[in-house]
């Protein structure tokens, strides 16, 4: 967004200048003047962005907005160049006195007196000229959203047509329609509110309208009303319309007095009328979060089985289940592929009776796959293709250039129009975050933590008092998910979002807007031929042409995806030319070194070498004083240079290497060595995985008061007390993982009297002679792992009382023969792993235990001959997995003749894992003939 560049100037640079100005006479007033100028420009650009989103914007207005945005980028350039120059000058003198002299001479004596002031004032003058130029060409006409010379085409909202779709044209809603009808006409007499939530164009209105018109529903209620709310509504008009429809449904006339009533009186009138009736009211296309809170008082509870249905794209709009047990949310899923294909054939091949010619089958499937189960897109594209010649080459063209067709083709424009409504409704702070999804490849599953760190590095996340930037960014992501703009693809047992993606059609909208805003660039084979300026580059395919020609100093971010060949000069070229770069994400790139020139990127905030072959970090990395994220996960780096300890803004430091070619052991993930001096990293929130190679380092950990996550390994028994002392100082710590030097080494953690109060995840790898007393008392813990602990006392007896525990893994964590999960135990547990328990010969699960358990893993346990007693009581169990279990044990569960099959037949997925090599396994399903053949060898 254009405004974000200026916001960064105000929020980052101006406070810095003000701080320095206090000790430098003569420039304080100038700084204040610049601040005021920047505030004006920010408001100006924010208004420009909102105007750009109006319908039917003419070409003059679009050109004007484009010019304004370009000047915003020049402001950012001026600020960054100044910051870079200022930093270089400050490092030329070691003493603070000389530093102040440099600042003074730089800010006072240069002509013009202040470089940044001159640049910004010059840009401001150009902005004023652009504004006047726009007015001369009729720019003021967009105040009304149109111009006399727009030449625009009237757009008909396809959502209106969805109210009149014939029954024969509706495909794929049979199941949700039947469920919704049942919910409306059956059940208790209490008033219930059902919210149907989903992405725009998914068919929410169509589904609910078919239910509303259903004869069984219509005759069940005394009166009913269908109210389309939309983004702009007037509460008084909406209430009058509701009253009139309800009266009309009973063939009565509404009182004329309602035409002059105010909101309060209308609510009272509506409530009084409904007291004696069973009613059904639908509020379609709801956007306002406060809507239900205002209108709910109009609907009395009269114990007659009343029902209210809401449709919305935003789950935050829906009445919350936490507020009342009578509020329900139904998330409408996309159409399954085969049903989507059926709908497509109906639309395209009407004259052919819905039958697709063989030469168009593959192309049809490709087009439907791009639609992602979205009926709006399927119907629009299908209707367009129905009037085109059924020629494969023409269809291929549409498939290949769908992005541009959605914007330019009048018959397809409704898709982007409908989907863009959700974008326009976003708070300004979320728009840049949403558009950033365009940096990722199509169908790419995005790690949520990675995305959050990128947003922070880009400057999109605004600070809130008492909240970390990571927590604010997580809230941003949750809002986008709730608004159906982002799809959650993985969520762990404790409720944390792990990965997400955007729907393909949503991504097409993002791409069209991102190119217009010069927000991103997908660079493929034509990378070096791309002449326009791009502030953010996404390199997504093999680059065959030389990269040395790319010299744009305006590039701030580079993300690399799936590039299978990288020229040797790739990084050197970037580091030499992109001095103002702030984000460098090389995750998965085929690179094996980082040149020393990385130290030139003083403004760099984010550097990821995850999943690369890089094995050494240059000492120049210590020059990156603005670095916030250093991601070395699964790289080959084994030791961090001591210069790392000077990066005082570092918030995230992660490094380890793992190999699946060896069997799991305590050093399966190899840690990195780090030098003493980390106490300087006061901003650090996540630190893993480091070796506890000296007492001084362990003691310094206690100084890292902002740590949220810590993973430390190679701990000796003698270091246990020192570590406990350090941990007691970490009041914000949420995740702790500790590993001993070898599996037989004892972890001495008994001495901790005051464990971190916010601790949620605890993973201990190494011998534990006795379970520390503080663990069963720590009620905030949601995840525990005991690896190679080899406890002789049953740990489940102590842990089952942890009221919030959801994830428990014992990997060689118990050396006894019998485990008993008692009734009432583990009431919230969703995952239980009993892995590598060599002595276990009996597992008993009482009937009232583990009511929410979804996944159970067992094995290898060669002495366990029978399927656990009580496993048949686990009604929530979805996935049961056995690792390298005895033949007799596996055969007893087979469907044909297995005597224990009855215990597991209710479980949807029963899998058997057999090791091939290292941590590579062959997986078989229950009853798989190949598994039986393997067992009989």
C-alpha cells in the first residue's frame, strides 16, 4: 500500500531523529516540521488508496493514484538512503563524542542543510503538482465515484441472480441443504441462530434461499422474512422491511405507523408482534460485526422453536457459540471436485446434454481445478466457454491467462468484483498483509510463523501496548482467516495455526491488485528482462538468463521458491546491487554459501537460509544491526560466529540439522554451537537449538527476559541446577525443550521451585530418575514429551490430572511393564504417543478416560501381545497407528479372522508402520493384502 511507506518513515525514522535532536540545537523545529509534512502526506495517500477502490474509476484517476504511489516509494528511498548513510558515518568513530560530532556536521553543515528534509520537501512539492494536475483533468469527479468520460459499463451483481436459480440448476448442495432443513424444523423450542460462513461466491445465499423456499420449512413457521443486509444498510429501513415481510407472510397489513417510527420503537414493535408467533428470519450477506448486538433484542424468546439464519463471509460477524449454546456456525465447504466438474459440464455443454467431448476432458478438469470448488467461478467461466467454439487451443489460452481474463473480460469480471468486496472491507492495516500472499506460489502451503515474521520485517505490523508484534500479527492472520480470505490448512492440538493458503481465485484477485500497486513481481524465465521497478521480488522458477543485469536499488524484498538451479554469482549480485534490502528469504534454495558482502545490507531485517546447503556464516553477519530474524533450520551451519552476539534487535534465532537416513536418537536434530555473550540479545524471543557447552552460557540465558521459546541440548547432569536457576527468571517462556548429552545422561531438574508461569510446551530428552514434582502441578501445560526418560514409576498417574494437557508423548519414556489410564483421566488429551516402550506388556484404558482423544500411537513394543483393553471405548479416536509391532499382534486385528478386530472397527484410520531405513517407513492400512503378505514371509 502507498501509505505504508510513509507510515514507516513516521514510526521508525522520525522518533530516531527527535531523540538525536534533543542534544543538537537548531534542528528540533525542523524535525517537527518534517513530521507534520509526513503526517499530511500519509493522510493524502491513504485517501488515494481508498479512492482507488471506488467502482468505475476513470483512467485519469488511476494515473493520478499511480503517480502518488511512486512518490511514496521515493520517500521510502530517501529515508533508507539517509539511514544507511547515517549508520555508516556513526561507525567511523568509536567514541560517543565523535559520533555526536558526525551527527551534528551531517545534519547541520550539508547543503541543503538536511538531506532528508530536502528530499521529502521536494517530493511534497511534486505531490502538490500532481494533485493540481489531476484537478485540471477532472480528477475531482471521482469524489462521486465516476466521471463524465469514464465510459464505464454497468455491472450487474450476480448475487441477485442467485436468489432466482432454478432447482434443476443447483448442484452439490443436497447434503448441507438437508442438514439445514433438519436444524430449522427439528430440535428444541429455544430460539436458535444458525450462521452459514464461507468465502464469497461459495453459494451461501443460494443454499439458504433453497432452504427458505422449501415447502417443509415454509409451512413449519407462522411467518418469515428474508432480509438482504449487505455492507451499507440503514437499521430503521431494515427493521421496517422485516416487519412488513412478517405481516405479509401471514397475509396481514403492517401498521402504517411504522413508516415514521425510529429505531427503538421499531424494535419494540417487531418484538411485540413476534411474541405470539413461530418465526424464521434470514439476514443475508452480513458484514457488520456489531449488527447482531443491535438487532437481537427485536427477537423475543417465546419457546416456539424460532430460528434465525445469517450468511456472511466473516466468522467474526456470526454470534459466538461462547455467548450462547443456541448459536451455531456452519462453515460451507467448497464443492468436491467431481461435483464441481458436473456443474461445469452442465454450464458449458448444455446443447450436448452435459457431455464433454474427449478432446476437452483434460482441459475441463484443469479449468475446474483452478476454480477450487467455487460455484461463482465455475458458473461464470462455464457460461463464457459455452458460447465459444469447442476448440482445445482456445480453452488452453483461457487456462493460461486466466488472471488477465478475470480483469479484462466483461463476462468474467463478476468473479473478481464479488471476491474484491472482501478486500475492500478489510481494515487498512490488513490490506498489505493480505496482498503479501501474492508473493507465494499457487497452491503453496504457507508456514504461519514464517508469514508472521515476514510481515513484521516488512513493517506491516503495528505495535500495541502490552502485546508483542508476533501476537499482533497472529491476530491479523486470525482476522483474515475469519473473513474467509485465507484458508487454514493445519492447526495443531493446542489450537495454534500452523499453515495456511489462499484460494486460487482469491490469489488471482491479489495478483491483479499487486501488479497495479507495484507490490510484487513473480519473476520466472523473464526475470532479467523485467524492466519495471519492483520493490518485492518473488523468484519462483529456474532462471536461465544472467542475473547480473538486475540493479534496481528500489528492491526491498526477495523471496525464492523452487528454483532448481542458481548461478554462482546470484547472491553476490543481489548483495552488491540491493543495498537497501530488508528481506532475504532463501528457504529451500540451492545455495551452499553466503558471501561476506551480506554485511553490506545494514537495513536487512530478515534472513532465512532454511533448507539450504550453507554451512558457514561469514563474520560480516555481525554488521546486520537491524536483523530481527535469522533462520538456519535444516541448513548445514554447525557453529555461529561470535559476532552474532552483537545483533541486539534479533528476535528469532533458529538453527539445527536433521537427517532421516539414521534412526531416531537424542542427537537426531543436531544443534549449533554458540559463543558466550548472548546476554546482549535482549530482544530475543525464540532461541533454538543451541548446545549448552559451558556454564557461562547457561547462566547468561537467565538474562534473556523476553524469551518465549528455548531449546537447549547436550546438557550434563552437573549443569541442571544452573539451568533451573536461569529458567526461573524467564517469566514469558512458553516452550521449553531440553536434551541431555546422550540418552543415558540424567537430566537434573528437581531443583526448580518456581518454573516459568506461562509454560505450555515441555519436552525433556534424557534419563529422569524421578518425575520433577513441579511438572504435575503446572496447570498451564498443554504439551509434554518425555523421551528416553525411562521412568520406572507409571508417569500417567501423575500427569492425568493436568487439566489442560492436549498432547502427550512417551518415547522410551517408561521402563515398566504395565500402563493404566484411569477413568476420568486426561479429559482434554487429543494426542497420545506410547512409542518405543520395550518393556510394556499390558495397556489398560478405563471407559471414562480420554474422551477427546483423536490420535493414538503405539510401538515398537515387542512384548505387547494384545490390543489394549478399553480401546473400543475411545469414541473420538480418528487415527490409530502401530509401529513395528509383533506379527501376532497385527494379525489379531485383521478384518477377516482377527479376534481383536471388534476393538478397532469403529476407528476411521488404522495404520501400520514398518521401518525401511533410518526414519523412512512403509505404511499399510488395516486389511491391506500387501501387509498380510509381508507378515507371512
